């Protein structure tokens, strides 16, 4: 489970770094990138929850 948390921390850091330093010039494209990145983050949260529940079941 520790490796999942490290990967999640790297994803969060990447999201923060992107929003501070690498924003796109076009607002629509920037919004699309933010939505896709946030969707990946929420998907990974759900994967971690599923993995934890599966581990608790055993």
C-alpha cells in the first residue's frame, strides 16, 4: 500500500507543478488538461480504495 501512496503523492505533485509553472496559453486547452488530470487522480483514488478493500477481505 505504501507504493500506492508514493505514486499518488507524485501525481498530486505533478498536478500542482503543472498548475503553477506549465499552464497552457489557451484557456480551453488548459481546462481540458486540468479535467483529464483530475479524472486520473480520482480514478487512482478509487483504485487505491478498491485495492484496500480487496486486501481487507482476505
